[in-house]
């Protein structure tokens, strides 16, 4: 995509017909052969097909770059990294599974379809976006045909051909998937009986009375759970205990190596000593570059853009005012008001971007920009040069127009010209993107802005503090073994923390953000009961861990889920007791009021309950209870029903039926829409379940 943005005038290549398709197919075949050669590069297997580590990491890299571009972040937290990696893994699985299914039913994208995507009556929207005529919004066929003629004989190694293919390949694959899922969607059907049932489930009203004995009426400490109780619940719910991937539990203690009071005081003192030099500095930008941990450029900012401590003082202070030291985001900071002024809130500007790499260096790029500037000042149209020479092709097609933007939208060097100049200015500046020729068209609004120099120093532990914490951790590791972990932790006054159901690619644990190395140990080196072989330094913590449980992929044993299911087993045992009590109350009773009286409870009437929304007012969803009601005859008393909140007995008073359904079309459409929304995910889950996915990522990441 960067190629499309940066080389828009030279990449509009349409590889029409079987030639493009054959090229892409050839690349895919080569790609496949490249990773089938050895297991050392095998990250996983899906339906017998191997997933290569190198190709997976390309997907991770692309996902990382996309996230950074969209979020504006320059680095990722461990949690976001884990999220990106998981997305890349799911994408890899999806590609293999769907390709196999599409091959089975011979789904393909033909030459005519590819041609239509590029230059047909309905070309791909992204192609129109990048290569259309900005005046008409339509694809410029003259330019397209020109490029076709120009690149008909392009060599397979031609960068333009390779990058165009990289652009088209996912679009062709996406069209293939759309056709496959269309086959699935066309197989979905809703009949009139289903429509009628759905209509009645939403419109048929029930009026009934219930008696409830809540589970909370029996204190937990009055219930003794037996092995049979656990086994009974486990046997009835085995399907719920299927582990999709191997998980591990471990316990750990951590020794805090965060900055001590002495460390914090020392850093504060260092910042205090910087204040006189900052106050007297005549080159604040250079001072920040030399003395600050964060080398941020100095830019004008409006109120609300500075952090709260500064926002409240800098807009009323005089230039030269110094604030601090103060603590913010884990650092001590000192700030100096360099300048304040009234400036525009937003700017409308255009630019021409020259790439130093292609111009022969920054000096030549500057000279080229200066030549263009002189020609424009001599009367040549700015838009003409932007379209023909700007590396920013997206704005170039609009004559270089960037629209109207607020402060913070552009890089500092660009903003300096746009906001501090005046309408009509045309200046040349250099940024990380290249050399810009900027023309300020107009400025809107006005408000006070401030330029603040900020010097920061992170609050980090001294060597003395870190060494002391590490020594304690090392001593603990020397004394502990797999049988006395809890006792030694208690002696040391350390809480034992639990990390349960950890997967092999986890990057964070409770209280530990950078735990990847510890997780890798648990999955690649450790067996059940093992202790770590070293002290792990994770952030500002030194950690000693003990692997307590391995939960293999597949059906879990009762032992693995016993603690997890304890609340449900407790409820089931209470239900048996309350069930018996209500059975006695129902026996011989002629009305629901008599049942309530015998059970020592209340008979509660409710009305206007529908099957499609099984909620009892004042309680919660009760599927079994409402299902029982809609299966009863009026004036009958039900048997006890074990619900979500307690055990119930119900008596149906009456139903109010909705008007007869005369037209099923709308009801069918609503059901079909729901089915369509769920179909793709359900289909993929079913295919994934059958694909025998093997995940080896824990050994690599």
C-alpha cells in the first residue's frame, strides 16, 4: 500500500487475464515449497499443512505496522503485541482452512472477473480511489491503457510488477472467499413453519404464578461436597471441559526492584540542579536534546494539549517561567515556557513532497524544491507540479491539497510553517518524510498557544536497589524446592501469586506485564512440579516460579477442573435439597398458593412473559422455567424446576395469542438476517474443529 501511495503515477498496471492469475498462482506454489522443506521453521500445522515461522512473522510485522499507523503509537505494549500475534495466527489458520475448502468445491476467480476488478464497469473501489480522475471520481481509462501498453513486456523482476501483484493478490483472494461464502449463504433457507414459531415466540404472552426457593437460602458453609457430587456434575457436563489448547498453571513470588525513596530523592535532586541551566538557556531545543530522556521537538500547543499539570499554569505565565520538578508518567520532569502567542486553530495548506533518496540527497531535493518554488512564483500552477512531482500521490492528485487540519495533525517542522506563517506563504522545510514545499492557503480561528520545553528523567532503580532485590531473590531460589515453596514464601513474608490457564504465547501475567520469558520457560523447559532454573528479571520485579499444573489439549480430567466447577457443584447439591422440599410441597396441593404455604415461600404472579425473552421480572433469565411454562396446560401445577437462581414450581394461568400471521415474508427475512450474521463464524469454527490445529508457537515466540 505504501507503493500505491508513493508511486501512484507509475504503478497503475493491469495484468489482465490468465497471465496475472498464472503469475500469482506461481508465486503461491513457490511460497508453499519454500516452507515445506523442514520442521525447524514449522510454527504449527493445520489440516496436515505446515505454517512457516518466517511467513507468520511477515504477517505479524504487517499487523504491527498497520496498528501503529492507525493508532499513532511508535511502540507496542506486551498486551498489544500478544493481540497482534494472535490475529496473525488466526489469519494463518483461516487461510489454510478456507483454501482447502474452496479447492474442494472448485471456487476460482476467472480472468474476466480479474479484468472487471481492474478496469470493468465496477472496478475495485480502492483502485478507483487511488487511480481515478479526481474531477469525475471515475477510473481514467486513457492512463490505464497507457500503462498497459508500457508494461506489457515487464520482466518478472520489475519492482512495479511485483508490487502491483502484491496489491492485487489479496483482492483476488478476497473475491474468492466472497464467492465461497455466497455459496454457503445461498444454502440457508427459512421455511414458513420456522417463521410462524418465531412470530409466536415473540408475540404469545404468558400469565403465570411461581414459587421460588432461592439457592442463597442455604448458606454455603452448610453444604458438604463429596467426590460423588463432583463426579456427577463432571459427567453431566463433560462437553464443557474440552481444552482448545494446552494451558499451564504456576505460582510465583516476586521481589520488588522498583525505585526506593532514596532513588526517587536522588533523581529529584538531579532535576532540581538542572533548573538554573534550563532557566538561563538560550537554545532550549538543544538543551532538551542533551538533557532529556525524551527527545521531543518543541512545538506550539493549544490549551488542552499539554498534560494537566502544565495546562493549568503555562497559559498564564510569562516566557522563561520554569515549573517543577513534578512527577508524570513514571518520570520526574521540569518544564520551561519558551514562548506564547495567539495563533490560528486550523490551517488549510497544500504541499509538494520531494524524496531525497530519488533526488540524489537532501541538498539536491532542496534545490529541486527551490526551482519548483521559483517557477510557481513566476506564474506556473502549483497543482501541476504537485500532480507531476510530489511523492505524496494521494494529495498530488488533488493539486497537493491537504485540506484543513488542526494542531497536532502534522509533523512539527510542517506545523511550524503552517501555523506560524501567514496565508500565501510558500516555504521549504525538511521532515522525516522528505523535503516539503508548503503553501499556506488560509488560517481559521485564533487562540493562545504555548511552546514548552520539557526535560524528563525516568524514575528507575539505582544499581544498589536492584542488586539488593536480586540478592534476596537469589537467596530464596537457593532455599526453595517444589515441596516447600509455600512455606519458604511465608517465611520471607511474600504472597504467593497464581497464574492459571496460561497459554503458550501469553506475554503478560497478573501483576507482570513483560512475562514472555517466564511463560516460555513454563512451556519449553518445565514439567509439572518444576522450579525455575534462574531468577527472572521482569520489568522492576525479580520472579521465582513453580509450575503446578499442565492442562493438555483435549478433554480435561476432573482433577483439572475441580476447583473451577466448585460453585456449580455447590449449586447442584443445593438444588437437590430444595427440589426435595418443593416436591413435598407439591404433593397433595391443589393450588400454587398451597404449594407456597407448605414451602414457606410466596406465590408471585407475573404476566406478559414471552418465550423469546425468558426473563422473570425482578430476577433474571430463567430458560428452564419459562420453557416449562410454555409447555404447560392452564391451571396445572408443574413439578419442581431447577433454575438459574433457585428451584421453582409454576402454575400457568393463561396465554394470550398474537394475531394470526398472514404474511411470513418479513419474519423469514428477520430470521435469515440472523442466520447470515452467524453463518460465517459458525462455519469457520466447525471447519477449525475438524482441522486438527497444532500450535508450536510457544517454542518460537
